[in-house]
C-alpha cells in the first residue's frame, strides 16, 4: 500500500526559494517538526507522511508562502511555530498572528506574537489597563510586555517605563553577594535589562535609565508611590506575597497601565508563604477592566528542548508518587 502524499505548486520562483530557505533549511524544519518528508523540484513540493501530518504541513507551507508575499521573512523557527499553531487550531490564520507587529528592535528585529496565546496577550495589553500573563518560562511573557512598554513610550502614550521584580532569593543568599544594594539587586533585575537592551540598544537604554525615564527597581521600592503616566511591569510575580500584590496593584495612577507576569509553578517564597499571583485571580474575579492570559508549553519560544523539559516536569509533578513530597 503506497504512502499518502500531496503535491503543492507555487507560482513564483523567488517566493518559493524564500519559503524553502537557505539550503532548504525551512523544509528540513518542516520535516523534523511536522513528521513528513518533503521533496522539492522547482516550485513543486511533494509531501509524504500520514494524511493528518500532510494536511498540517501543507496548510503551514501555504500560509507561510502568503506571509512571504506580504513581506514577512520566514525562518526555520517560524515553520515550527506555524506547525504548532495549525496543529492545535487548524482554522488559525498565521497572517493575523505573525504580521501583528509590536515593535522593531534596535537590531531591526520585528517583535510579533508567535502563538495564539501570545496574540491574545498582546491584544489584552492593548485593551486593558491591567493584564496578567501567567505561564512557564520561555513563553514570551516578559519580553512581549517590555516590547509593548517600549512601543507605548516611543509613541508618547506614556512618559515613563517602570520595571520591577520582587528580590526573592531562589536558593542563594542575597546578603552574601558582594557590593552595595544596587549591585546586590542587579542580578534579580538582569532579565528585564536584557530585554530592554534588546529593544532599544545598550546606549539608548542606558541614557533613558540615567534620565529616570526608565526605572528598574525591586518591588519594595514601589511602596507608598503613585505611578502616573507610566507603563509598569511586575515580573516574577509568583514571588510576591498577598500583601505585596495588593500594594503593587494599588500603585497605579492616571494614564498608566500594568502588566504582571509570573510562573506559578516556580514559587520561591520562604516558609511556604502563599503566592500573591496565585490568589489574585480569585480576589479579582469580579473586577472589570482586567485580563488574564494563561500560557502553556506550546507557547515556549526558546530552544525546542524547553518544551520537552516543561512537559516532563509537569508530568512528574502530577504523578501520585509526588504527593506530599518536596521538589
């Protein structure tokens, strides 16, 4: 019995070449992640595999071809994202997701959502004053929030950006770190700085920080303040207490918005204190003007192994043998 196959023929040699990628790298990615084999002859592709995998792969190729026609450069990671999106949501339109340009970084990299949840997250930030992004590492929660903050700042929608995290020790002791207070807390704020440098470039970001138009500080520094005309991001919010979360959310002033991000599976609070990020959904369930976006392993945009690692830990943590045990 012959294996199912499908042929796709594209009209433009140049667009087809961009779709295939340098040395057919995009097609190799399609084979690896789509579980099909692909043979190219000119503008015609022959896809072999199961009927389901052929359907997803061909739909992905056709939509990526349309993206290239619209001016979007397609890379291997886009093939992987496209396959995953259409596997989960066959009616999704990749153009609606990938062409939603959030910001262009200092290195001319276009920041755009790479999953349906990321798209929902971006839309929520555009339409709500307070947004919560909850999910595992690598899902773009913080990076996209910083991109939206920089976009709001550069378009003069806000006058400042405030980035904050709780300085909770994850296995290390803050007091043993060398240097003054600023040097001690710098490692906790580094991920926010890295995202900021990527968006604006090192010199521009440094200049705005020195001018206090961008502020990066531990959460404790927010107490007693009113944050007006600002885009405020609270990162690693799973490490806030109930009281700290309440304190932060009540700092928001006029013409300001806040994005709160965190991973409730990685709480580092001492003495089994309850996380403010876990309790906040119940506390605010009847409050209008808020939005919650929940990410999962399918939204991970880091190394492909990260998805597998997250799934493995989730499986282990749900195992009956884990009940009552300390990780």
